[in-house]
């Protein structure tokens, strides 16, 4: 015969003020081995296990707590445990088991007959399940019912959870501003310490995911900084989970914190791959691949992309951009077309379109690149998101430059740089400045071209963006003399590429021009230098120090 369940040792005074969840879990586990914990102790054990990333142990403790409350005749408390179990199952994609716990909870409440706040918790869980099923109208309606019950019982956790769910639904239903306002309100409660740790973590992850969805980098950075301060007191905790881990890495990368982002991405990959249901492991490996690609570590990038594909990610647009960098423009074009065709919604297309523009320009298909840039601009105008607007302007500028409109390119790229700098996105700003340098050279302004190129070069060097650094250094032109002074800056640049043996297609690739434009430049070069062949032009370039 087992002894009566023991109350949990009182570790709260020692552990909770500084949130040492590892210490709490260890103490409760030891006590449970000595003498089984009572229902409240099992709830605390489940919470400590959850907060330290022990999902299996957490589920086991919640299940035991559920049965303990049933044995004690405490139906609402038993249902609350069923909610936490169902929540973890929904988030890990185990919908059938989640449905089973929800059905059990509802049956218990129906049998008990007395109204209680747990009715709202089950509604909130149903709302979350509907959200993941893609029924955002139903999810919003059910979550609003849960929000009403939360207000009736003044339950802060349920109110926050439901508020976040309604906000997420509004964003999916194209009511982005209303949705973001609700998420901001939920986050205020989190940072004020008004809700429990699990709900706090869920709210933060929802906000970061929403910011990712609407390209709101500024808000993502602000709440990330705030949550980092909150998490500083959470010893031994796993505060970021699933897709939240991935979006955190992306925010760090965009803000130029590449070393920290690499460390966080590696940690995310290892942790997500180790759990029984590795939700978002694909996206984690993809972000790791992106960091390697930007640093020019192509073998590591390819391995990371392959792992991402193994977990279900397409690997795009990173893989296509890697192909372009390797000189495989045709393969890159085919891959990016496939990726854009597979993009199911506006947000997904917006993540593919910038790379599509770059790759189409590399293939000399300026018209198609222009169409993609126009689609990107329309989405940016609709979303009113500064990051997407800057990306759109950068694409517009690149297309204008390839079409021979250097002045228009300079204007669009200038807007992009200003917004990127305001958002604190140094790499993106530097890439746009490099394009401005090209536009200035096209207009004959060598002084500004050199300044822009050198500024971009400094950023690439600091970040460790090796491929871009090499490109910036290649574009640093020397002032010409003699007959070469008759050449425009763009013609001198084309001549440099021709002189190292590049074909018209390769030159177009490197300079984001069409092959037709390159051919026109080469014809002008022959005329101005008084030569009639590529070999003669190459010899002239080497003799006069133009290479």
C-alpha cells in the first residue's frame, strides 16, 4: 500500500523569486521519489519540467496531477491539467491526442454541471486548434468567447492567452493593425509580471511570429529586447521554443548580430532535433544555412539546407541564391520559379520575391524582375511595413539600374538605405549602398561611387560577409587616363569583366544587367578604344592598368 501523497517541499520562497526552475525541478523530483507528491506538488513539478525543456516529464506530471485532482473530487482543477496537456499536444502537432484530452475535459465539466473558468480554458484550446487548422474565423469567434469568460472570472492567464489568439486571427484575416494592437496589449501584461511563466512565453512567441508575418522588424526588436530582460532572471529556463527560437535568430541576423545569431541558431537546431516532435527544426536549419551562405561558407550552408529539407523545408530562397553565387544562373532560375509557384500566400511570396528579382536580373530577364518588384511594392503598400517597403525599394532600384535608369535607381535605393538604417539592418543597407555606387558610376559621379562602395565594404568586413566584401572590392575602380577616359564608368566596369575572360552572360550576372545591355556597352567600348575584338580590348585594359 502506498503512503498518502506528500505535499511538495516549499521551494517557492527560494526558487521562484529568482525563477531557478532547474533547482525547483530537482528538489521536487527528489521529493517525489521519496514519497509521491500531492496534486499541487505535481502541478509545480510539471511547470518546472516545462520551463526547463523537459517536455516528456512535464506531460507525465500533468497527467498524474489530473488523476490526483479527480481522486480528490476537484473536477475544475483536473480539467485545468487537461488544458495544459492538450496545449502542449496542439503545439507539438499531436492533434488526435489533444482532441482526446479536450473531450475528456468537456465531459468532466458537463458531468459536474457547475459553471467555472475552466470552460473558458477549453474554449481557448479549441480556438488554438482551429487556428492551426486554418479556420481563422472560427478560431476568432471561439477565442472571443473565452475572452468573455476570462473577464467574468478576472483570470489573467486566460485573458492573455485568448487575447493573443484573437490578435493572431485578426492578422491572418488581414486586419493587421487591430491584431498587432491586441498583441502589444498582451505583452504589456507579460512584462508587468501579471501572467504565469508558460503564458508569458506563449505570448512572446506569438508576438515574434506575428511580427515576422507582417515584416515588422522594429516591433520584433523592441519586444525581443524587453523579453531578454525578463528572461535574464529565469535561470535554467528554455524560454524560447519552436518557431519562436527561429524568429529570434532571424531578428538577430537582420540586426547584424551574426555571431550571436549563429550561436542561437546552432542551439535551436540541436534542441529542436533532440525533442520527440521537432516542430520548426526545418526553419532552424534553414536560418543556420542562411548565416553560413552570407558568410561565404558554402559547404556548411549546403549541409544546413539539406538538413532543413530533411525536416520538410524547401530550402528556398537560400538554395537558389547559392546556385546564383556559384555561377549556375540557369539552375537558380528554375529553382526560384518553382519556389515562387509553391508560395501559398502573400507573406510566403514576399519572402521569395526579393531573391526572384535578383536571380531574374542575373539571368538578364529585366522585364520579369520588374513584374516581381511591382508585386513586392503592392504588398508593401498594403501591409504598411517599413522593412518590406525597404526591401521593395531595393528591388525597384536594382531593376531600374539594370534597365539603364541610373537616376531612378539612385532615388529608390536611397529610400531603401534610409529605412534599413532606421531599422538597424546593416547588411541590407550595405547591399543597397553598393548598388547606389553602381548607379553613381553609371552617371559619371566617381567620387560618390567610391564613397558608397567603401562604406558598404566596411560593413561587409565587420559582419564577415565574405562574398559581398569580395564584390565590393572588385567594384573599387581606379580613375582612368588616356583613351580610357572616354569610357563611361559602366563601360569601364564592363571592360574589367571582359578583360578577365567573362562572357556577356557572366558580365550581366555580375552587374545585374541584361545581355543586350552588355552587348551595347561592349560595342561602345570597341568604338572608343579603336579596337575590333574582345582580345584587343582585353590587351588594352591590361596595358593601361584597368584590370
